[in-house]
């Protein structure tokens, strides 16, 4: 669409001057149409036109080309905005901040709440921090993401003013155990809320160089049949898919069974090695460096996480008992070989008298006891 405006000139204005100003005006992107003079009009013309000795010209004011409020552009912007989520992170500690960076990087809006004041960190990341969960819920987030510790999840969920949320809000957790949060979600959340249980099998340390090919486990516990609710759940999962995660869908029970045999054992071995206070040496082997890395990755997590892995996964006790049995079996095998060596040293020469053999046995045992005692003293 083209809009015009008229400019009046006095009848005495020099056309040459007008043309010159017209040429100069092209530098400012002003395009002039030919102008017409009306010096003398017929006597039967209306009184206004009889006295109007003016010159008029038309100037192009606007051209309809890629207007900012163009209808097509508006539809595109609305569609792009509809694909973004408002995600409220409850528990904005180390892991919550770690996830928020990816959410914001992909264009989603992040609200944050935590017992500690992380308002300055949230602002630096591009998130909005709320000290009161009532104010946060008044923003009607699409997703409530629980990033609390395992042992505090139930109390945090019970404290949320869920009556201020939309009735179909999606609740998500990222705990290292899955049956526990699933059960408390089903217990405390009304049936009109959606539930998605997830577990990123990585953290700020293991995922600091990217999430490519890192496992992300999820279970769609309860998602409504409406198209908007199905799309919202998929949009949230797409955040991790877009970061390159290996998406693994399995039930919460399957996750806890596998995690007890992998994650809990890994954390247990890391904690045991931490107690040994292993030192970095100049002759580290690759295997020893792997152990040091294991200690670093597990010791950086809070003990509450390790305790939660044990307390809220019914398969953890079985794995701990298996680990104890395996260690006892290894000791028996080790001392069994030592017994064979001892027998060869004591009874290798059949010509020796029984009294001499007994004396050697006593001396050997005494030496062994002294050596063990010195190791204990050290």
C-alpha cells in the first residue's frame, strides 16, 4: 500500500528551485511526483478555487514492504512463541542452574525458586528469581520442574500452592531415583495435572562439555489426551533431544533396577576410594587415573544424593549386600593362594624331619604376624 501527502507551494516559487530541492531530496529517499500549477481558473469555478493560486505535489510516505506488523510476520512470531515453554525450576542449586542454561539457550522462559537467594545468578543467566512460590505460581508456568534433593522432594511438593496453577500444568522431576517421585506425584497431585518422570544420566561435571550421546531416561507417567498437553510434553523432551542426548524411554521400576546396579555401585566405589585418600603420582597408570576421575566425579556430589540413592531405591540394599559378598569371596580367593604358597614353602622338602617342619611353620607365622602388625601401626 502506498500513502501520499500533498505539499503546498506559493505561486511565486521558482520551479527551478523546486526541481533542485527535489533532486537534493532523493538523497533522503523522498520521491516526488510531477506537480501542477493552477494560476487562472474559470470565473464559474467555486470561490475557493478562484482564489487558490497554489502549487501541489504528492510525496510517497510509505511502501508496503516487510512491515514489522505484517500479518504473515505476526503469525510466524505467534507460532514461534507457542513452541516455547515457561519452565519453573524449584530448587535452583548447582544442577538447576546447569539445566537452566540449556533451557534459556533454546529460547524458553525460566522462572526459579530456591531456599537460598540465587537472584543474582538467575539474573546473570537470564532467568527470573522468585522468593515466594505463590508469586511464581501466579505466573502460570507450563512446567514445574523439581530439582530438589531426593530427601526433600516430598516436603517441597507438599508446600507448593498448586491451587494457583493451571489445572493441566506439567510436573517433571529429575531425581536419580524414579519410583519414589512417581509415587509422591500420584499421591499429592490431583488427576488433572500431568506427570513426567525423567533422569538425565549426567550432571554439571560429566556434562560440562556438552550432552551429546549422554543418556536421558523418561517415563510419561500421566499425560492428558489433549493435543496441547501431548505437544507440551514432547516440547520439553525435545530440549534434551536438541542437545544431542540419547533418549531412553522406560518405566520407573526398570530405571531403579538398572540404576542400582550401575549408578549406586559407581557412587559406592567412589566413596570407598575417597576414604583411601588416593594421591596423584608421577607414575600414574591409565587405570589409576580412571579411579582418580571416579573419586572426583562422585565426591563432588553431596552425601544427600548418595544417601537418597540408597534410601529411596529398594534395589540398593541388594546391591550393597552383593558388593560385600563379592569382597569376601575375593579375600578368600586371595588368601587361598597364599595358603598354597605357604604349604609349598613348609612342606616342599619331604626329607626334612617333622620337628624341623613345625619349627619353620612357627617362625613363618610369627614373621607374618609381625609384618601385619607393622602395617597396622603405619
